[in-house]
C-alpha cells in the first residue's frame, strides 16, 4: 500500500522552492504583531470552515458562516445540521491549535478526536469512532477497504508518516497522508472535513499556515484525488502547493513594510494596453503553478513582476 511512485512531481520543484522562500521570509519576520496574528487566524479559520463544509454540501455562504460563528445568528432557511457543522468545525480547529507544536507526533487518538468534534450533535453514535461496515463513495474511482482492515491500515499510515523513511518534504508528506486517509475512509461520515483538519495538523506543526482547499476547486480537488488513486500525485500536490501559497501570501501581506501587496486579478493586468499576453495564457500559467499566483474565489491574482520573471527565464532557457 505504501509503495509510492513520485516521479511525476519532480517538475513542481520550482513551485516548492518559491513557497519555501516565502515561508523563510515569514519565519525571519516573526514574531508578527499579536493583533495581526489574531486577525489572520480568525479570518483563516472562517474561510477554512466555510470552504471545507461547502465541499461536503453545506449551503451556508461565507457571510452566513461568519454570522453564525461570530455573531451567533441563526440563518433562516438553513438546517440545524448546517449550523452544527459550522460550529463543530470551528471547535475542531480550536482543538487542532492546542495540538500544534514542532515536536508533535501524529496519533490516531487525535484524528478520532477531530472527527468526534466534526460530528458532535449530528451523528453522535458514529462521532470519534472508526466505521464497522462498508461504504461507497459516489463519483470516486475506488471502493474503500473492508471495515475489518481500517484500524490496521490507519496504524500503518500513521507509522509511515511518523517514520518518514523516504525523507519526504513536509508538504508532500501531508499530501500523501491526505490521499491515503481518504482512501482508507475510516469513518461512516465526516471523512473529508476530518482529513483536511488532520492534514493541516501535519503542516502547521512545521510552521506552515493551513492549506485551505477552496469550494470553487471542488471538482479539481476530487479529480486530483482520483488521479492519486491511479498512482499520480501531481495534481493533488500542485493543489496543496497553491493552497499553501495563498495562505502564506495572506500572512506576508500582513507584515509591517511588506512588499507583497501588488497582486492584481489577471483580468485587470491583461486589460492594460501595454500588456502583451492574453488572459487565457496567464491564467494557464497560474493554474499550472508556473508563476507566483493565488486564487480568491474564482479569480486568479498575480503580479506583473511574476509574469515578467517567468517570460525572462523562458527566453534564457531557449
């Protein structure tokens, strides 16, 4: 199960290098002002809760999620379960923060605890418990393993992560963990939200911000997981790198005297008369991770510097 072919991800090394450079800039700028840190943490937790729940079918909008969590308002026309999902996910994030430190070692009890919080007051009979029956996933290209194997497979995965005998970088390790835990599908319900929480626990213990998979990337996300089932981690790893870079940019933009505030929507950049390249081309570069870019909703943002640097490097290579 843990024989993994990673030959197709080598071309993503430039994106990884760029991301690690940003993390280094962030690390050398610490400590950030407490007020800025708290604001970012609150905003990211809100986005994380909204997007992770929306991927699973929750219909609360971002603004409605904010009203539920920060203003204590009940949204008319939305189910009680959807309100519970918002509150539960926020509590699970708060619990995750209590676990995060550089010496943290992944434990099954923590995954079970996160799951227990995700399903609290929704499916109390199953919350925090491994499934004891079979499940099927609509739209997936695999059938999860027999329930009798789940406990052993989870223990094997945790050992694989903690030992890291292949010496994988932290982002790739969390990407593989993400996929394999989805594949095991250890619970009857709440797997996706729990997996994304536990995956971020691995990243955040190493000083990364949370990687938030956006609702608008839901189709791309599921396709990436299906590709991983076939042995290719390229799409899932790229999606993880892009999600992390977006969060890093949010932190860097909050730094005093930051130089990262010149990101603009691609549509705005290409509309300038002197700009030589079309929106489709620049958007493709962004989606492929070839330029410094990140996504807000459905829009990609980048900088003129990032585009010009890519063009210069391409000419030099030729």
